[in-house]
């Protein structure tokens, strides 16, 4: 589908946007990755993007597991 801008990254819960953004910055800080301040990720290395995405995914799964087991919030 060339020419179409199909963004599938819509949030199921739009109110979670701020929390996800905070998680991204915390994860980047823990990994020692500098998030571009201007929002342009064109110069962001594939390795850093993959590391950050994997780390965030692990944290989200951990949070979900804790919530499902009745445990406390993450950290």
C-alpha cells in the first residue's frame, strides 16, 4: 500500500500516553541511551532502538504479570 500513511500505533487507552512516555525516558536513562530532544529519530541507531523497545516490552510484561497476580505496581 504505497503512498498510504497507516499508523497502527494508536493507543487502546489514550490516557496511558503520559505514562508510556515516562517509561520510555526512564528506560532510556537506565540503558544509557540519549533520546533525541527534537523528536527526530532518523539518527537514532537501530541497536539503540531495538534495545529500548525490548526493554520497554519486558517492563510492560512485568507490570502486567504483577497486576494479574495481585502484586504491587512496578519498580
